[in-house]
């Protein structure tokens, strides 16, 4: 990458890795949760809905602290994962990805759920009478028709992941080369004398990345919408 | 053979429908709100009735006592919805084959090529549903249901969202597929014209109950059902074969068991079977063979029954060969001509009394 120091390249790649991994890992769960919220009724649904939306309304620091308590090496979930699978989140880049995933989750679920709710449910009924099992109807009808919402959800969550600060720094701290993503690096640079110039460079990179993500998603959404309805006469 | 007995509560509406019917086309007739869609949904398995059973050709699809409730995907009922409901993201071809791929090869007896031919879909295959007209959408929807290899075809007001010329076109297609595929059809409608043209057996639904079941003309002629069926022209349906076209005068000659009929030109090839409906009020009676008359159809027959209606009219039933015609005349004519059962006389039918709706493929 032209004009970037190896250090800066490392920061950008780490940020991208954290954002991409967080989106890829949370997407299947988000689709499932969105489907359940859009298509089923059960007691306590409002509670599930509230929990999903919690990261959106809580201060990020609180989310980060909660992650630290639950997923820390001695936390109830963190210790289990470590013992059984050898997965460690605390103070690793995987922890940064987890924090991003949690923070972006409500945005993702919301976008997907809205597009699922907009689908005429009788299309699914029609597919069932034609012989489709529930799982097949979901894969062949619901999922493709919800594609614009899925793309939007992915973008929102990806952007949220790139910009994640509060929960990340609380949960996995600011470790250069391991958990120091773009926002964290920019913040550190603004805290040292003479770091402004480099902070500006990194900020410009952040802007470019965000715009690129936005344009890509608009393009994909346009294609998906066009494929869905073709041109109506 | 379809055997339905279901009880279901939807909000404050109670459906308590019971009927059995064995006919190529069963018409399910009722005004809006009579419970037609609720009944159709229960047959298709989209909703679950509280009690009862649904059987098609000895296959139990639902039985509350035996705790059988096949899910819709296992019922093999070709449900065609009012507004087609094609999958917008799939091409016409992919829509057509959606159900075909899901059925085991062992149960496949309807071939895609056959369906595409009969419904005239070849030209549409690569298109997306968004680029189809209403009539084309409905044809694709019917083809899609057929290719899911159904035990019966359930058509729920398939013409409701179409304009009048399209309706005629789709009716023609429905008649054609009835003859080509031999799948029993349940045709749901609130239109007397559609139902009487297509159906052999009629089920009348009102306020969630089946108030009448039987042959179309029997049911439509029943005075006690008038409040549900509305004003209906008594008449006879004649199964006939096209024998000639008079292109100069745009007339078609139909042969039936009992004679020949001349009707305004219809779009059918010679040898094709056609169903013609003769309304009772379009039939006049004469004691002797009339001469110098503009009426082209003069059929000789024998009176089999006289049905007294209230007021000034009577319905005279007469056998023309093996076909039964009904003539609606005034009571005074009956008395003056001294018409009685077993009498031989002539029935006169104006050719122009056959409109576009009264002739169609049989």
C-alpha cells in the first residue's frame, strides 16, 4: 500500500480482519434470530428482542465490561471455552472480533428482520404446498428474498466493527499488533505529542474504508433488488 | 373423489362444512365471507381444523380422530391462489419446476413439456414474474401447481384479479387441462357464470356451512337455494362435438345426442368436444314443425316433466334424443297449447342466444 508504513498496514489489516471475522461469525446467528423474531410467536419474545437490542442502547464500556466478566479467562463462559476448546478471547484479536460482533449484532438482526417481515408470507405457504419442507422453503424463498436486508445488515455491522472502540478497549485493551485496531490507534496517537499527523492519515484511511464498504453494499443491494423483481412493466 | 368434513373456528366465524364429491370439476360456490378460503386452506393443510377429516381418493390427509394431519408439503394438493403468488426472484421456468424437483420421481406423472405446451408457456420461460401480465402469471401458477404432481387441483378464485377478456382465456386453459391431465379440480368462485360453465358437481357454501351439494343444474335450480345462488337462469348443459364451421356467416354446427345445434362461430377445431348451455327462457315450443322462421335450431323432442314455478311461468322439460332440455314458457301458453307429459313437440332455439360464456370446451 502506497505511502503507508508497515505499522500502519498492520493496523489496517488487523481492523479489516476483526471486522470481517466478526461479521462472518455473527451473520448465521443473526439470520436465525431475525427469522425467529419475524416468523414466530412465543412467550418471552419481547425479552429476547430486548436482549438482542441491548448493545445498541447500553454504553459500549458496559458491554466491554460484561464481556470481560463473562469471557475473561476466569469468567464462567471464558473458562469453559478455554478448557474445552482452547479458545481464548481476553486480550486477543478474537476478543476484539467478539466485541465488534456483539455491538453490530442488533443492527444486523434489525435489518434482516425488517426485510423478512416485508416478504409476503403466502409465498412461503405456496412453496410449502408445492412440496417444500420448512428448511427448504427458508433456503429457497425466504433467504433470497431477504437478501437486500442481509446485505444492509452486513454493511451496518461491518461499519460498526471498523469503528468499535469502547467495548473493545475495555474487553481486550489496546495491545499493538494484537488488539490495536484503527480507532484505538487513532485514539493513542492523539494522546501523544506530535501524533496528530499520523492520526489524520489513519483517519483518512478509515473514511476511505467506510465509503468503500458503503458503495459496495449499495451496489450489491441494487443488484439483489433488481434480480428479485426484474423490471416491472 | 373428495370427502371433506371439517369444523374450524376463525375469530368469530365458524366453518362447519361437509360434502363428498366425485366429478372432474367440483365447483365450490359462495358469496364473499361464506368461508370458501377457510375451507380451501383446511383442505390444503395450510390451517388445521378443530375436528373432522379430509380425504382425497382414499388417502387420508387429515383425521382428527385418528390423529392424522399431513403437513401441506406431503398432501400433494395443487393450490392455485387468487393472485398467483409466483416467486419473484425466480424465472418462470424455475417457478414451474419448483415443486417438480421436490417430488420423488416415482410419483411424477405430469411432464414439464406437456404442461408448457398445454398452457402455452414456452415463450415465457426465461422471464421473471415481474414482467408478466396478470393472465400469464395465473397460467404459470397453474402450471407450477400441476408440476408438483397433485392429487387434486385447488383453484381459489383464479380469475378474481383479471379483466374480462383474460378470464375467458384462462377458463379455456382450465378446460383444456381438465381434459389433458385428468386431475380432479376443485374450482372456488363467487361467480355463477364461471362455476356453471366449468363445474359438474356444485357445493354451495353459506355462512360456513354447505347448504347444497349436487349436479350443477339441480343445485342451481333449487328454489330453496335461491337466497344463496341468487338469480339464476334455469337451463340445460349439452355435451356436443364440433362438426362444421360456416366461415361465410361465422357459425359453428355442433352435434349432440339428439340432433344438431347451430351457434355463433366458436374457436374450436372440428371433432373437439364442446359444452353448450341453453337457458330455459331461450327455448320456445311449437306443436308442429314451423316453417318460414328465422330461428335456426328446431329440435324435436318429447315432454318428460312440467315443473310449475310460482307466478306466470312454467318450466317444461323435454327429451331431445338422450339430452334433456328445459323450456321456460308462460302458464297461458301451456294451457292454450295443451302441453302435457309424453307429448311430442318441437323446441326452437335462436342461434344468437348462445353467448360467449355459454359455449366452451367440454
